[in-house]
C-alpha cells in the first residue's frame, strides 16, 4: 500500500478508496512474506545433521549465522559484548568515597580557617578535636557527627555529605527516589518511609502466596510516581528491585576490602533514622528470599574513568548484569537453552528495535519448523520428524539426479504415477477407490457414443462416418464427461525388489569425511524407493562393532560413535533376514564401506573385534556372502578409500557372489548407488 494520496477528481484513472490509492507491489521484499524460507532453512539444518551433527547443534549453528539477510545470534552476541566492555570502562565504581573525601576536606579546611581567626579556649579545643579525627573517610564522618561547627559553611558542607549518602543509599535501591530526596524535604523522606512500609507488606503477602493483584494496584496508585519504570505486576516490581539489590551487592564485592568496609560504614551511618534503617533491612531480606538465584557475589572489573556516585555505580553494575545475562541467553551455551529464554524487551532496550525484530524472526523460524511438522519437541529436545527426513531425502535425490544429468547418463525423470504395475492393454469401467491409470481414449469414446445416443438414432462405431459427423468439431465446446464414461487401464503386478543397503558407520567414516555423503546416499535411495518404487522393500542397515536396522529418521539422527570394528558379517546376516521376509521379491544387497571386516558375531551372540582382521572374522563374513549367493541376491560393494586389504577382500567377495565392485569418488557416492539400483532394477524387471 502506497502512502495516503489525495482523492482524484473526475476523469482521473485509478481505483481510489477514500484517501488511499491501492497499486500493485513493485519493489523490495514482500512485507507480508514470512521472515524465512522454512524449507531452505530445513535444508541448511539437514546438511549439518547429515554431516554428523545433532539437530540441536545444527539449529544452533543456523541461528548463529542467520539467513535471508537477517542477523544471527553471533552478530547480536558481538554487539552485546561491545556494550558490556563499554559499561565496564564507564567509571570508577568506588567514586562515592572520593566524593565524600573531597567534600570532607572542603568542610575541614573551611572550619580550620574559621578557627584560626578566632581566639579563646573554645577555638583551641576545637582545633585539638579536629587534629584527633581518624584518617579514614568513614571514621572521620562518624567522629564529626557530634562536632559543634564554628563555620556555618563547613557545617552546611558536612550536612550535604550526610544528605548525599542518604540519597545515594536509598536511590541505589529505588532509581526514582534520588530526585525526590534531593531537596532535603522531611515530607519527602516520610513519603519514602510510608512507601517502604507498604512495599514490605506487599512483598510479605506475595511470599505467603496470597493474591496480591488488588494490593499491587493500590500500591501503584499510591506510590507509582516513585517508580518511573512502571512495573505491570508484583513479579515485575520484584524483578526490578532485586536486580538493583544484586547490583549493589556486586558493587561492594568489586571494591577493595578497605573501600568495602568504609563504604559499608558510611551507608550504615547514612541510615541513621531507625525507621528508615529497619524498613530497608526488611526490604533486603524480602528480596533475597523472593529472588534467591541472582548473582550477588561476582566482582565487576573497575574502569579508569571519572568517579561515579554510589547510585550511579549501582546502576552501571545493574546494566552490566543485564548485558551479561543477555549475552548468556543469546549464547545458548547452557543445558536446555531455547530462544524463548531471550528477554526481547531487554534486547530492544540495549540494541534497538531492529535487533528485537531479528530475534523474533529467529524465534518464528524455530516455531515454524515445529508448527509445519519438520521438528518435534520431546523430553530429549528437538528431533527431526519423518516429514523432515522425507524433505532431506528429496533434496539429496535431486542433487544425485542433477549429477547424473550433468554426466549425460540415464533417464531417471520418471513421470509415471508411481504404480509398480505393467499395463495389460485391457480396460474396465472405473469404480470408486480405483488407483489405476485412466484410459483416456476409451473414456472419451464412451462420452461421444453416449452423446450420439442422446441425440437420437443408432450408436455408430468409432470408424463410422456418421460417428465422425456427430463428434464435436474442434472449438465447438468439447465433450461432456459423466462418471459412467470413465474407464481405467488394467495392469498386472511387476516383480518387486527387496533391497538391503548396508552402510558403514565406523568412526573412520567420520574421520575421513564420508559420514555425510553416506547418510545423504541412504536418504536419496530411501526417497527414490518411497516415491517411485513403492512396492520395493528397502532396509537400511548400519554397522560398526555390531549392525542394526535403521529407519531413515534413525539414520538421520545417528551421530558418530567412538567404536572400533567393521562388522560386515552381522550386517549381511540382517540383510539375509530382510530378503527372507520378501521371498517373492528380487534380492539386491548394496554395501558402502571404507574398511575390511575387523569384527564378527561369535556363536554365543557376542561381538568380537580384532585388528588386523583375523581368518576367523574373514571366514564368518564369507559364510554370510555364500548364504546371500544361495538366495540369488546380487551383492554390489561401493568401496571408499584406498585400503589395500579392503580392495583384496571386496574383489574376492564380488567374484564369489557374482556382484560388482565400485570405487566412486566420495562426492559421487550417491550417484553411483542410486544409478546402480536403477540399473539393477531395470535388468531384473
């Protein structure tokens, strides 16, 4: 929609509705389009999963990189890190002591100047008192608490120290109270005491589990002007206060022991009012009980900038704590981390609306993957669904066929409906539920004959000139088809294949970069069978120290195991069982491996591993090869790498079983396996 335009006058073109003119969208990304291409995102995730990573790691990597021009978590983490470093360098966290020392020196200098101009014993005694005050700031302030000042200016400066400390201590906990206490108004201080009493009552009731919604509204109506952040609930109020309290604790932990002791004493003296001190202590206890998990002990690295007041320093530490927590949330490095953990409001506060939109887009991508059925969430985290695995298989198969086309070999693009049947040349009337192909010629012929009969006269045969005269001329409107006109072509069952794909899952496959191509090959073949040859029976068998049957989903989620052993004997044993379950199917066994057999199953069912391979392992494996040969199965081996022992073994196996050996480049493994399956199937049809 374009910006508002003034209404057009009579005779002006275009559709005008009120003050807006609507025109086609011509440029830039579609504002109504989803933030990410979910299928492309799944393909990216799938590449990492197929390469041996877990789904969680793959999703995390995608979120870190970002896609479709949007920033990922890495960019956001880097921006938060720079803000965190800037916050650390902002100023000297112990600046309150420096401010008090400067004001105290000023007051003492003014007092000594006044005493020097006075005569009498009182002035000399006062000078003696000033000479005995402690050297530390806190001790000096406490010692001068009862001193009878001779200089009005010095007395005023000292009173400002006490007011500043009180204002800093209370303002550090309540960010909005500094201004209220800046005028040294007794009524303002009483209002603070009343607020603290009401606040402690509210927090105590909340801690007891009472319904405090009405009490919270009354509290905000009465004292809301003291809380500029305007919390919307009791929990938000507690979070804000506990955050400031934890920052104050971390500030104290960041000071030297001497600074910590002096500042603590100054704050204690500043809360000289018993009521104020009691309410502040009660508030501290309530907040610690309600939010016990906050970091209150980690020291903060002090900067070298200008000295900061206590309240400003607490605010800086609170900001630093926010950025540290935000960085941890964005890093997603802790157990059970999800993007829902990220505080988007705080992210927008520090990094702006663009960062919040990018984060929301990443969240939406994760939700869309789950909503559209590509991932599911269980007790062990996110998992790929069969739908996602089919998508990955489709992508893998498409890439395989693209390589076949580039090589100019094979006619793979079968446009048939996928039925594993052959046409017999006969047809019959269509019945509800039929999945057989429509016989178009017979269907149209039936419609023409019915139309001829409805027009009167005998029904001519298709070759009769009368039939041609009554048939609709080209462009006359076509032929009306009714249900009874439809006929389907009868078929007879083709020979189906039982295929066992045995894939090596030993750790050497991962070390040599063969894990991903192996997985993609298996998924491509699985997808080909499911979509083009649905009556074929494919069983994927993975083997290392032992072998196991795998679904495409289980293969996709399989991660490398640090397990020694290549138990081809057990894999061929499971392949034989699979072929026996389909006695009427043509048996095909495909083996993908990069090492000679080094493990076999003993008579008692336990696996045993020996390297180099022993004669016992070789004999046990060859015995399974002989069993496959007796069943009529063709055993083709795809040998990866250049292991001489493996080359000798597979050559002997191929001669014994009447199969073939392929040594494909790893990048072309899928092409070889799928092409061999299609070639074998055409030869057996």
